[in-house]
C-alpha cells in the first residue's frame, strides 16, 4: 500500500461524516490530479483541501536511506486553495519495508502521518525528509504529536508535524482530528508572496539582534564586508561573536576560544598575488602538488556543513594591496547565481576558485578509491580519520572533482581595515564589491559585560542564529518575484533615488550604476522579509547604501565638489557644493527598535546607543562637509 492510499483510507474510514466536495463546485476545469487531492466539508461547514504525496526511497545501501517527497505536483492545488481561501494540508506517511526505516528505532513511522507545512510557491521539485524523521526519532518519545521547525532539522521545509494515527487494524483518529480543527495552514496566509509583514526564516527576538541588525542586513545583501575604524573598536571581535553565536556543538572547541566555523587570516604586507590566500602548485619535495592554504581548506570545510554560517576574518586586510592578492575573489563574487539542485533545494553558486585537477591529483596522492567523495578530500586536508557529523548526502557529493571549489553560499568574508599611513587605500573596484561599515568607538561604558558575547549558546539559539545569516537573493529580479505587491513601486522608486544621487555627483568619478541598484534592491528585499513597511525599508536601505557603498568612494578637494552657476541654474538648486546637495537627498533616519510598535521604556536609550556606534548618512555627510571646510579636502575615512 502506498502513502496516498494509506492516508485516504484512514480518513474515509475514520471520518465518515466528512463530505467529499467536487472541485467543479469551485471551478469547471482543474489542471491537477484529483486522486492526489480531495476537498472535504468538515463539521458540516468549512471546506478544506487535503493533498497526499508518496514518500520515495533513495540510497537504499546507506545506513540511513534517504526519504524524499516530490512537491512540483502540489503547487497547483496549493494555488487553488490560496485562490479560494481554503485551509490546505499536505500529508504523507512512511509505508515502505521496515528495512528502509533503518535508524528510526524509537518510533514506528508507519503509525505517524507527516504534515509538510511549507510555502510551495517557493519550493523546488523535491525535498529530503530524512533529517526531519531523525529529529522525530529523537524527540517523539511515545508522544502522539510533534511540531518541528526549520531550526530542528536540515531540510529546506518551513515546518512539519508528526501526527499519530495508529495502524490500519487499530486506527486512532483523535490526534489527527484535533490537528485538523486547530492548525490553520491557509496558504493565502502562509505564502511568502503574501506575508511581507512576517519575518523570513528568523525566530530570534528583535532585542536579540537589535545591536547587530546593521551587520546582518549587510551580510544578507552580500557576503563580503569591510569593517573600518580606529584600532581597538572591536572589528575582528564582532566576527568572532557571530561565529560563537552560530557554532553548533559538533564544531565547538573544548577550550571555548575558537569556534570551528571561524577562520582568522592575518594579512601580511608582502602579499602581492593570490598565492598566499588561494595556494599554488609546487614541484618541490618528495610529493609535488598543489599547496592548499588555510583559507582554501576552510572553504572545503564549509562545504561539509552547508546549514552552518562560516566566517573568514581577513585581519588588517589593507596592509597589502587588496586589488592584487584578492582579485580572484572579487571577480568570483560577481558570478554568484541562484541554482536549484537535484534535491530541489535552492543554493547560491559561483564559478570555481580552485580547479578540479588539483582535487583529482589530491585523490591520487592520498590513495583514495576511484569513487572518492568531497568528504574524503575534507578529511585528507584536515588530516582526520573520521567525521560522523557530516550529513550523508552532503558527504557523498563529488563536486570538488567535477566542478572544482566554488565559494560556498554559507561563507561570509569580512575584512578589518585601518585607514592610516601604514596601510593601502581601497580602489573603487573593491568598495563597489563590498559592504563597508565604519565602526566608531561608541560609549566606552558599553564594553563591560561584552565577554558574554564570546561564549557558545544552547542548541536552539545556535540554530536560530544560523538561520539569521541565510541569504535569499542575488539579483533584484528575485526580490521583485518574492514581493510582487511592491514590485512596481520598487521599480519606480529605487532607480529614482539613485538617479537623484547621480545628479548630485554628475561630472565626478563617484556616480553609481547597476551594481549599486541591484544591491539596494536586495537590501530592501531583506528588510521587507523582516517585516518593515515599504517606505521605511526604502529609507533605511538608501541610508545604508549611502554609508556602505557610495560615500566610501568619495574624496577630493573643494574644486571637486564645487557646483557651477550654470549647472545650479539648469537643475534648479541653490546648494553651495555637491555634499550639501547629497546631504539633502539622504533620508531622515530615526534609529528605533526594529519593531516600531514596541512599547518598551528603553527604546530611546537603545536607539541612542546604536547611533553612537553607527551614524546615519546625513551625519556622515555633515562630517565630510566639516572636514572640507576646515581642510579644503575631504573623504569618507577619518
């Protein structure tokens, strides 16, 4: 008996008073399979739509076979329910041979329906349920109901529930009936396309991320940050904080000093090409071959744990010319693209940083079997004999020897920089490709108690922080698709904002183009996902883009910023120089709690604390104007 038949029989036999409703009562023609979806009138009143899917098995020779569902066929009934505002349920149940349930020793999966609760309008073709079943195996402990969330498992499914229904000979309907009566899964509520006011993939409280929101918004917009500021302001420390907060138990060190998802790279003044960062081929020694660096090994490690954020801290990044030793990475960052894998999951991929030939050669040197995997390469590079915490499906991939090493989607590269006489200046090429954050000293009294931020967190908090850094967008078009109700306004307002800024910068080398517009749109999308109103999201994003991408490009003397009388007359402005014009264009930002409805008494105090650490664009432009007036020259950096 397959999964669909098992659940349909259970419902028909257990709830004879549920009336089957014809789809033709709503629409004359439907273009999906009626035998895989049914309409029921329950409680003599409400009509609900229940869809059924089979569980398929792959990897039958593994210790834990993969359990998969295919979701493509269920998007149309999902949209049908959404259109007619019906509650929608997608159920499956394990019905295969007991041998295929290897590893599920603490409960009988044939006695529990799994409810797949996700946004099908953003789903790929198939999803692996094994990690969800493994979580149930650990947590059910005889219970008849279990709710699972994305923080509990590795599958890219929003939520899932396990509901006890007994056996065909001894069915039990009470738990299932309670679930149907209580759980509201109406897709017109849950669909991401209609829930821009809801947080996307985040369960941390707003207070928990408040002091970090500026950094998180930048990371979710692009995985390359520059943290600038005077020495001792905590630039490298904040990278470690992020690693500590998101580091899972199996990557934690015993001493609690260096999370396994953190890598410090100390940049040396003599770096003039990429060999120190990316490695090189050597013919010297008894075993010539490619010399893999600490950075490359860390990227391979990150591929083994795709659901964990990995942080690279390039300390004192501009002690050497960044354009020389970091050129390949700057170019690779621009090749990022969202792709849908064979498992149906969306990932962001890039072109290769290290070619396949070097990993194939490593396999030969290591004496691997011909079918060696990415996991074998990882263990060889780190000189370890076994690693049980790597997901089996991930460990069995052969991407490194077929595609080469790409920049993993879960890696964030953060460079710390000091702008003084001992360091190199950044070209506009580098600033264009990074998110720049200037870290001021802030209130010195806020330092006390900060050591608590460099401690590992409990399991649930780790997973919540891991989700915080997940990136969803690479292109502006993806934002428009995710937020169709705001798409037209975004296409009108965002280019207009940058066009006005370009008018103020016209005739200088500081004008901006498509890349800045793309990343501005992504940042607005990130903020819409977090529940901001559209106008607030645009204002905050324009403020951030000015601070992170536009102002760091700007430098020059009074002549550079002067406006001719003819130009002022032509565009109808009265400003004395371009910076004053730019300041007028910068949005008015009031630093408040992310939750604008918060009634906490300390809201203003928190806002002042953040503003001490991170000024608004208007504040920064005024600082640059003051410097220009005093010194006849100005730039973003102090």
